[in-house]
C-alpha cells in the first residue's frame, strides 16, 4: 500500500498539471525500495523538497521542475540524480527498480 502511494505521489509530482499521457516516477539508483522503508521514504521527501527548492531558486515554475519533458534543462532530474535517484516511466518502475537492485548487488554496493 505504501509503495503504491509513493509511486502515485512521485508520478503526480513528475507530471504536474501538464496533462502528459506518459507518467514518470523516481526510483533509487541503487534499487532500494523507498516505498517500503519509512526512513528511505522520508529521505526521498527531503531530497525532493530540496530539489524543488533549488528549482524555485532558479526561477523555474514548480510544475515544470518535475515535468520530465519540460524546458527546465533537467535541473530537477540532475538534482535528484546527484542524490541517488533516477526517473523512469511509471509502468516499468518496479521492473527497473528490481534491475537496479540486482545490478547493485552484483557490484556489491547494496
């Protein structure tokens, strides 16, 4: 239930009110599931707010800061990427998370 809520919340933040047909969500680049770990979820929320704040300080409208196809130069994605997240289409998010987790385990970084 928490995973679904987190993915829906992340998708809404990414698509904003723009009416795009494709939705995107953040997943951790190490594949850890922040939707099922309260501490990781709180860190995600903190990171998201920090990156959103950086978007505002750059005079980027808040709905554009998380819209993956907007003309924001990837500022929000870059910020979240530096914090260990990647953007994926919501319909393949769980598969991508599992793939990233397996890769992380192989590399011994999980």
